[in-house]
């Protein structure tokens, strides 16, 4: 059934840092407002509502019982997502759950089952794919302009120094009990970029990974190699310390580079024009070189060209700008509201199949490193 409410009321479950960014962006939507905020601390909820509005509650259950709440944004730490999503689903609310959706596939399956059982909308908060830049990239790939996607290289790193003061066990990213580490916090962006570029949600036929650890016990650096049955490969990185955020999509007819893959405001496009052509005045010289050295004409041509031209064409790069306001969460929120208004239970751009595929790869990466969180034992 379609929802025709003039304004959609959001309930914030967990008023932390990411929820502040989300609600700041929610103000960009004329048909959205913060209806209620739930926290284990009533004082914390009140402080939040003083900034963004809404009714403050000192428990999650009270907030979920508020009839003005249409969609719940779950923004609590990773291991709590399962419990809070199921609570919201049982309360009959539509749900947007911040990434990573779950710590492992088993949790994710139970969360989606709760949503199906209660007939409510549920989506993982992979905000990156809703940015205009990523939307444009997907449209271009779908058009066939670049041909088949052959490889994806993507790194998402937070750039923290490798010093003791930046490896504090009390920090969420370094707390094993909160599923800290690079893979689930940063690596999900690299995995999502690969999935977005690939355009389908099949599991890779081969997964090879390397994982390094900080003294706090969390994974600090992850390098993942994937191979799919159709030949596409991916090299995906995540790190608490490396500062790289670039994604490159290598296609048959060119490549697309995204300097900051998770919240891009520009992209660079390079289209291949084919092999360099030898000028007419050099053809005789190229033929002589080819005859003398037994080389094919292509290599003979390469030897006649300046070093900078001894490669495939397409050296010209087109830069495209995609500016946006604030942090960019408004794009994600807008799509969720459209799905909610249409009576949909899942989003075509972030499907349960994709979420389960991404967390399954993360599970395998952790399995290869024998990396288990304390609450999973």
C-alpha cells in the first residue's frame, strides 16, 4: 500500500556521531523530519533533539512505540544492529540500518527474516551508491559504452598514524567487542564499490586475502583478491592507516577513476582509442625495422614513437564534477523514502542478495585469517 503522508517521520535509534551527520542531511529533504530519538540515556536524546527536533526517549522501545515514527535509522555499533533491527521490525517500522549491516551472514539472514515476517522495509545503509557520481557511473556502464568490466581496484583507508595514541582499545575501531577493525568499517565500502561496478551479486569463484593486525587485536590492513567465473578480477583494500580512497574500474574500452570512492564529488573518465597509428612518413622506416629485427609492425611502430606514446590510446582524461551539499546522506534517505511511499519492502539499488553476498565475502576473509570476534565464540 502506498504511503501518502506529507512528511515522513524518522526515528533515530542511537544518537551518535553518524546519526548527527545523517540528521543534518535529512534537513535537505522537504518531506522528512526527525520524529523521535531513542537512546539508553534520556539526557543524550534530549541533547540530540535540541539540535534536530523530535521527541526524546530514554529507551529504544519507547521510541519504537511512537506512532509518528515511520522509518527507523539504526546507528548503533556493529554488533548491536541485529538486535535493534529485529526490535524495529517487530514494532512494524521501516528500517534503514547503517553499514555494515551485520557482523556476519548468520546475523544478516535473521535480520532479513524478521523484516519479511513483519512485512516491513529493510535496507543496508550503503550511502555511497546513491551519490550522483556513482549513479552516473552505473548508467554509463549499463549503456555499454565501456564494454565489459574486466577489473576493479579499490582501497578505502582512514589514514590514522601507526602510533600507540591512535590505537586506543577504548576507541570503537580498536574494540574487538564492538567488531572493530578495518574490514567491516572501511572494507565494506571497497566491497560495495566492486559490487556496484560489477552490477550483479554472484559470489566470486576464488577469494584470496591477507590480513594484518594492530596491537589491540583488530584487523588494521586487509588486501583481498577476487576472481569471478566470467573472468573479472578485483583487488580490494581496507585499512585503518593507509590514506588511499581511490577506486578504478578497468573496462574493455576505457577506465573510470573515482578519487574518493565512498562519497565522491568527481570522477575521471579515460576512453581507449585503440593502438597508436604510425604516420605515413614513418611507415617505410617501420617496415625496415620490422624486417631487420623480425618484429611485428606494432613493435616496430612503438620503437619509432616517443616513450610517452608507446601504449594504448586514450590518454586524454575527462574530469566530471558532481558537487553536493553537506555530507551526502540526503541521497540515501530520499531513496528510502521513495521506497517507503511506494510500499516496497526492499530497495532495488541495495538488495538483500547484495548485502548477503558482501558479508559472505567478509566472512570468508575473516575465516582465512582465523579472525573471530569474542561474542561469536
